[in-house]
């Protein structure tokens, strides 16, 4: 039986056509659920002027920080910059432009792009720096207009996936990934476990393969923990 054309042999093959100047969404929250293989494969390429959309642009020297230290990123949309001295340094030096987006608004801007909604109003951020330069309209309260946030590519990680891209995520590692897959022109997925067709029950599919263009088997996962806390026995 011929394999689905969505299946790629490696991370290197799956990301090899990402060009200079691309806009890339990267799933994950902190270091949880990040697409480690895709991040590393892109870090090994000589591309630049990337715009990155991710909750945080790496953390504690890991994740998307590998792109930062190679000066591959020129603009970033994110919700959190704490714990990332590499990003802070580049913000202060004006080497990276950052648009800090409230986390709920961040999720909704991505979801809107996936659903074809061009913009929406939200009260979040009204009266703050977030609202500067944005249209304001009063409903039950003043709201600001936020535009949808799409991308050329999305790189995400799932726990399980089949050759047609049907995915199952483990617990909170799902985070922003399904929304990003819907909002990107090309979605590249790495999975910890490749399963046969039908092994993920239809009612358990978190993201249907319709939104996935490329999928491959990941390897050598670190699954880093940012701040490990161990409770000593009593």
C-alpha cells in the first residue's frame, strides 16, 4: 500500500523549503509540547528574517532560543517574554521587534485566521499600550479591534498521528497547536508515535488531517521541564 504523500522521512526534509522572510507559528507553552525536531532542523538551516508567532519565543536557553541566538528572527508575536534573557537582550538592542499580545487575544487572533474571520472586537487591552493605534468601538463596554493572525507555516508536535495527519495530543501539550494548524498555509507535524489508520478513535481525534500537510516521526525527545519541583518525602 502506497504511503500518504503527507508522510516525510525526517524533520530536515519536512522543513527544507521554508524560505527567508517566512512567518512561522510554533506550538507549545513554555517548553511543554514544543516541536523539538522541527525547531532544531530549522535552526540548522541558513535562513533569516523570520517572523515567529509563539506563546513565548523559547525559554531558559532552549526551544526557539536556538533561532534567536543565530539572529534568524526579526519579529515576534508572543504572550510572555519572562525567563528568556536572549529575547530580552535583542528587544533592548532593537534586533527583534516584539508585539506582546494578551494570551486570550493571542489564541483568538489565531483561531480567527483559521476560521476566515478577518478581525474581532475585545475589551481586553483597552486603555493600555495594547490599544495604541487600534480602532475602538463601544458595545456594553469599550472594545478594541484585533486582526486575525495567520502564518505561512505552522510547526507543531502531537503525541499520536496517522499517515493522513489525524492527531491526538497528550493533555495540556495540545495548547495552541490545533489552532495554529488551522491558521497556517502549511502545517508540519512531528509525532512521538505513528499509528495505523483507525487506531485513533474518531471521537478522540483532536485535529483532523484536513489541516495537516506534512507529518513525520520525531525522535530523541528531551521533553524538558522548565522548573522541576520535587516534593521530598515526609
